[in-house]
C-alpha cells in the first residue's frame, strides 16, 4: 500500500479552505471531550429519579428484599468495573490500569480519525491537523489537572486524584500527536531542502522550544524520575504548564484561542486555591521512637464542616516565610514557594476546630522542616512560642464511597490499613460508627513498630481505639526492637496494652489511661491482636503479618446472604494488590451468592493505593 499523502501546491483560495477545515476539526476534537460530561449529567439525573422511585417502593412494600434492589445488569457492570481496574503488569512493573489503556487507545484512535478525515491527500494538511488537534486538547488537559474547579470531578462525584489519572493518559496522547506533527514537518523541510532556512524562522523556533519543553515535562513525569525527585517533576510541571500557552500562541496563531482557554483555566485554578488557603498556627510534636511528626492545626469554624463530612480527605501543606527559618535570599527559602505536600487529615475536632495531621520523615525538605519545627517546640517558652504558621489548602481527595459506608447501605465493613495509611481509615472508621451504628465494622491496622500507633491515641479528642474490640493492630517489625517499641513506651521496658476500662465500641473520646501502660508490661508488642478472652492486646497470637485472606474470608462467611459487605484498604501498593488478588481468586469464582465476587474500585494517591470493595 503506497503512502496516501503528497506535497501539493495550493492556491490562496485552497489554503483558506484548508484553514477552515483545520479549525472545524479542531473544534470537533475539543467539543467531543464534553460528551462524557453530558453522559455523566444524564446519569446523575436518571440515578436521582431512580433513587426516589426506590424510596417509594420501600415505603409501599416494607418487606421488600434487599437482594431485589438491582437487576442482572448491575452485577455485570460491577464485574466489568473490577476487570477494568486491574493493573497492566509488564516486566514486573505496573503500567497503569486497564481502563486507562482502553480509554487512552479509544481516544487516540478518535483523534487520529479527526486528523485524517477530509485532508484530500494533502501532506501539509494532515501535518497541520496533528498539531491543531493536539492543541485543542490543551484546555481539557488543564481542566483534568485542576484540584479546586474540576468539572469532571464534580459531575462524576469523584476526587481530583481519580480524574488526574486521565490527565496523565491525555498527556501521553497529546505528546504522541505533537511528536507526529514535528516528525512530519521535519520530513517536509528535509524533502524540500529548506530545513536550515526554516530553523531560523521565529515561528519555528517557538515551536522547537515548546516541543523540547514538553519533552522535558514528559521525561520528568516518568515514574522512576518522579520517585527519585518529586520536586524536579513538580517544578518542571509548573513551569512548563505556565510557559506552554505563550510559546504555542506565537508558534501557531490559529491555536491562540485554545491557548487562551488553557491559560485562563490555569490562572483561575491558582486563584481559587489561593483563596481557599488558610494560615493556621499549629503545634508540632515528634512521636518518640519513630520518624513521625504529629501536627495539630486550628482552622476557621467555617471550614470545619467541610472536613467533617469528608472523612479521610487530605490537605496540601505549605510553609509560610516565617516558618522556613532560612535566609530569604537562599535557594532553600525560595524552594518552599513551590512546595505543597499532601497530608491526610487523621482527625477533626469539631469543638475547637483542630485538624490532626501525621507526617513521616522520608528525607524530603518539607518533612525535614516539620521535624525541625517539632524539635524546636520542646525548647520554646510561652503559650504561643511553640506554635508555627502553616498554610493549609483543602480538603481534597474526597472518598467517593464514604457516603455509602456511613449511610447504612452496607451491613458489614472491613477497613484495612498499613502504616500511616491509618490516617485515612481511622477517620472513616469513626465516621461509620457514629453515622452507621448498626453496621458491623472492623479495622485491621498493620504497623512496623509500636510507636507508629502512638499518634492515634495522643490527645483527649481521639476515639479510644486501644479499648475498641473491633480494632485489631498488628506489629510486623522485629521482636524486641529497642529503637521502636521501647522508644515509644519507655526506655528498657516492654510495652503492653490492656483494656482496663469498660469495653465500649461507641466511645468517642479517650480519658485518662488511654491504654498505654508502661509499668507492668510483660508482653512485647511484636504482633498486637486482641485476645478477647483476656480482654487485652497480646503478642501470643499472630506473630506475623495479618492473614488478610483469612480475615476477609471470615468477614464473608459471617455475612448473611442478604447482607452487603464492603472492604476498604489504604496502605502500600503491595498490600492493596495482594488483597485485591485474593478477593479475585477466592470470591470472584462464585456467581450465585450475593456476598461473593465483590468487585473493587481503586485509586492511588500520595503513593498509596486506596481501594473500596463494593458488593455485587
């Protein structure tokens, strides 16, 4: 099959017609993006109508069986959702989920079709079409990245982290089309012998600079580079996102409207986030024996309710100039102008408007600065000397299934967390037991050292998890690690946690004696699990990692045929992938029991994967 395009010498009139077709198909490419939004809005309207209809049915038929709520289509769609959420693994590494690959391939093919239709075998026409169609996607690319004004997150009742997955997919599609645009033009210049001449033209220079800036952005977005230096990725991303619209504006005037749209979206998001940021005077304290820092920050009462109704949300933290402690002209001081680190809100005190955050120092400048401020707290004097200003933006990362968990839609709920992932599951656990008291909910928390759990019981406003028989804490680190458990509970002493208070699952506060008993501990906390016969946490059982397969199996075995079960996990990717794989193998085989084959909806944020397992 011969090459279908050829160099054509067009008249001015034909060039004008070509320009009109280029603009028309670029408009098609941009407007077609909003079709999913229209479908989402229609789905919300239909769902709202169906919900009202179901309420009428329930009121008319009191004994209506819960298993009759959904037809055959719903389980099939949920199983399809499960399958689409599976990772695509190659060479021992995850390359995204199946839905991203399928959605990206579909969108790429659609845009490719728009690039070749009605090009009349004109080589320059298809070359320009690749460029203008890619440019038409830039405003959508910026919209998908928004944290505050994201229409896709609103319509699909999702978080910006979930939507951001498609920002990465569309970025790959755009870069591919830009590469084809550059390759085709470079070939044209070489074939016609005008390469040296065109490379000196300002319009081409702007295009070359834009291409290499985009290449730099995509290079720093590679997982290995992003993991090595997230600051490099973030700063490059921010800089390129700001300079790309002006560069493409001067490179291709017909794309000026698309670039103006992108720049307006970018500036509007920055302004909205700036207005939503509050400066709080926070107290920081180190957790003995760990690399954790507990942050308690006061926020205006007008924002407290936003955090209360969204358990497990996170904020972006920035250090204002007074808290940086560096020379204002130094690079270290200026670096914090661009550092906005995400932290999950571990607790919300509605009475005094305090947020509790937990940060783990991993060598970055933000957590290092927080550790320095926490150590300085112990040497300060005066009521306000121990407080430092912190800029807090949020909340973000709303867990889309939280309303279903707290509204009584589920009968049994299992929350699984690893390490600092409990900053997500603990607020969710508290919200469930407060708003859905009839649900049978259990929390599994795996930590490396005893000190890693200390932050959860510090303070008088915390739910007493140590006295809660439905909270099971496993310590997976080495037995007798003096740098961990001893550091957290007293030098040279073993630590035990006993339940000396009355057992109350609904307790919302910790009084004196929160369960940390340093004096009479004879049990090492190498693997804490509640021995319900002795009414205390003990290491005599499960001296290993929690057996997630058995825990999940027990949850499903104890559930009735008409009971709806939910499993939520937040922790290292290995933990969530293992739990997902086990459910796929053990419960995905049965297609007749309503409590089996439960599909998982998953998303990743802050390098941790959170999964919500929904019923069939």
